[in-house]
């Protein structure tokens, strides 16, 4: 499940950036 890992990793990074902006 390489695609799943990439999706989770990408989404996690996006969420972290959003939390940092807030």
C-alpha cells in the first residue's frame, strides 16, 4: 500500500501546516 502511505503522509503534512497557520 505505497499509495495509501503517500496519501496519509501528504494529508498529515497538509493538516500540520494548517494547524501551524491557525
